[in-house]
C-alpha cells in the first residue's frame, strides 16, 4: 500500500487529513547473527519492503491505532495507562514506542495512527522493527523532538525489550532507521558507530535471494531468551562485559576455561566466530575484490547457527543445502531463527534454476511453498509526504 492509499485510509478512519506520511523498511542481515545483544558486529541492509504510517497529533492523551493489514478495528489507548507487557497484540509495538518516548521525557500528548506494511510478518525480516521505527520517526518529526536515527533505534529497542517483552538486540531498529540505498550497514552494536559499505551485487552479475520459508517465529518466545541468557552466562564465566570482548585469537583459550560448560561453549564459539565473519565480509567488500568470496563466509555462518547456536530448522537447512547443491555461491539462515528466511548469494544466471530447485525440494518434503524474492539494498526510514 502506497503513501496516498494510507493517507486516504487515515481520512476514512479519523475524518481528517493526517499531518504526514512516513515509511520505515524491513531489513535482511547479510552477516552477523545473534551478535547484536553481545555488543558485537552486524551487517544488515534495508529492504524495499516498508511499513507506512499516516499520523496526526492529539492533545488529549489518547492513542488511536489502526492497521490496514488486520481486520481488528481501531484500538484506542490512554497514554497514562500504557504499561509494559500489558498487551500481547500487534498494538504493543507502536504503543511501546509512545511509552518509551514518554518515559524518556519527551512530551508526546497523543496521536492518531494508520499503518500498513509490506514487510512479511514472522519471516525474520524485522516487520516489528519497521512498525516501531516508522512510528518513532513520525512522532519525532511531529513533536520536533530532534532525535537522530540511532537515538530513535535505541528507544524502539527499549519499547520491544521492556514494553513488548522481547529480548532483542539493537540491529533491527538501527537498520530500519539508518540504512542507505545501495549500501550495507557495518554496525558496531556496542557504541552504535556505523559505516555504510557500498553493495551493488547487480554490477558484478550477482543476486542475493531471500527465501521466506513461511515458518513463522516469535522473538518473545523462550528459546531466543535462553540463547541470550546463555551468552550472558558465558560472558560472566569468562569475566568480560560481553562476548564481543573475547578476541578471535583467544577463542580456544576461552573455551578451555569454560571446561564442561558445553552448551555455553557452543554459544560463545558462535558469537566470537560470527564477529570474525562480519569483519571478513567487510574486508572483502572494501577491498574491491571479487564479491563471490563472500559466499563461503555466509555458508560458514549457517553451519555455526545450525550446529553451535542451534537456531536453524529443517526448512532453513533445506533451503541452504538445496541452493548449494544447485550452484549457489553461499547461503545461510538470516534473522533470529526457528523459522523465517534464508539468504542465497548466486550468479544472476542461476537464479531461475535455484528458485525452481528450492521450490521443488519444499514440495517434495511436504512443506508449504516458500516465497522467493531478490533483496536489493534500499533506503532507510524517511518521510514520504
């Protein structure tokens, strides 16, 4: 749904024109999974798929929310009654942003919001972060809060962590708020320093496919939280603030210190090697060499997520194995895991063959047909009108 349609939907719902229309994208993560809540490195880029919001201010302490994608009517909430983990519906994400802004001292007095999104839900492509960021950006503009993208991302992360109750890191919100078209974002999640890395795969005859397995996942589920708690335990046992502080060269010694803590050791090994893989990909892309060399790094990342972090699933493994067997340069799951999407780096000439092979493999296994599309680095959050 485009900006004009969302604007018209707002008028039908609320009987007045919105003060503006904003957009924020979903993201795909090229490399750097489950490193963001360990103060590590990530490398996402924004997708063309966006959440769009038409918004107008209110002065009466009321928040009205509507989604064009859900048949749930207009939700009306009072700002002074917003309470963390009190809402298990979709409205928790935009309401959580309002709560986080107000808790941080920003004088938000209410809003009418009409939302629509083309970011696939449950696909590991940050549909919730897109909703959070588009609401935060709109309120930042309308209330003249003067917050920068990284600051909005921090507030959106707090909304998801505390209000929604999902223990996610900072990557998704920062990608949605700060990515630039034609670039991947090299992000240090400890200090939020950023570097835009040019990524023009088409110019090299390459494509990056996203394969949505149609297996939905939920970050607020227990398994994600267990992985995060395990990483925190590993950092505590090793006497560091976060696993980011374990150098790759010191990994073997760190694992030896963990002794018989087998589960923690697996988590530590993934995080430390994954940070190294992010740095490898950055070096490859910045060197101006053959981007095809990124492929094996992606595949190694999948093996680590599957075997050490144990967040893959049969459908994700099937995408990766099938793609590699039919000529892909590299493939891995992307996102939090337990479902969602995989990415496949391929020669442009192989896309049709690879797509057909994956679709046939899913049909043969009795899985729901996957959704396959090309990922092209797009613009981050912005005002549309």
